[in-house]
C-alpha cells in the first residue's frame, strides 16, 4: 500500500516561522504540555479524588524544530529568543556546526499562550549577536577566533526563562519572559601546539556583557590526537520597543 508522504511521512511544521529558502526543516514536534495532578486521600490514605490542572483547556503545547542550513548564510541577529509572535515563545535557540555536517539550528519553546505584557519601553524579545553562519559542511567559528589548533566543532545556545502565573484552580493566567543568556563551546584537535581561541568583538561588546571565557582544556588519549574544548558565556540584551 502506498501512502501520501506529504501528509503522513516526513510532513513537518515550521512552528516558529523562521524557515528560509537556504534552510531545510529536518525535525519538528508539538506535544500537549503535561498537567499537574493533585490527590485527596481518605482515612486509609487511599486516593478518594483526583484533579488535574495546568493545561486543562489543552491549548498549550511544547514545540521544537530543527533546521539545517544547506546553502547561503544566516545572520543570527535576524533571529530572537522570547515572544516571537503573540502566543509563541522561543525559550531556547541553539546552533551547532561540525566538520562532518551542515549547521543545525534547533529551536524549542511553547505555543498556545496568551499575548504577553511587556515591560514599559521594552519588548519580550532578546537580541542575538551578529554572527554569520554559512550553509556548508564545516566546523565554523561563531563569535570567536582560533589562533592555534584545528577547530572540529562549535555550538552556540541562546536561552530565556518563561515565568507563569496560575489562578486559583491552577490554570495559567499570565506569562512573562526574562533572563536572556548565551553560551558558546568549541572543540579542537591539537597539532603540535595547544589549541587557543579568543572571543571576537561581537561578543565582547558592552551590549552582550561577556562574562566567562574558559581556556581550552586537554584530553590526551593513548595513541590518539590530543583534543580540547573551551567555553564562554554572555548576557543577551532585551530588545527595546
């Protein structure tokens, strides 16, 4: 029996609306958010009654999409974390590159929320740095430079936190987003000289408040090329209205 692949095999949904001609959507999910259960016990400590709360209307879903950048380039400053449109929040956005794969962009968050009230003079979006990712099968420098060693992989992750206000019966009444942060990691192989890296100006600018940069460590396997990894963290500014 043949099936329609457009509807039952490989049919994916761009929940976040960021797909471009240079990208391919390679994975997506939409799962109803689980509810909380409260039990009432009788004199024998048996369950006499139960109630569920947190998503009784079935409107809130946890969503995720993974995009492959197959060609061209992508400026990460054109993307955001936070409330992308009314009802949709991207809580995290991660970009990974490797010497054996095209760049992968993974976004996760929620859909089915109410319109979120923003602070005065601000939006509910957090600005990402102007880092260019190219659509090629290559480990890429994203917000840093490499002075010694060879880069074998890198990833950069942007996050914000979503807060929730419940009503008297435990149902969501309001949401908010805050605390935008970023983390960067890079993997290297040592060839004669220990790997070294440094953050680029785009991540040391005042608006991104780079906090911690970890010097690459060392993993010295037997009869194997030595490898190393480094990490950095920084703060994301909230976009003004």
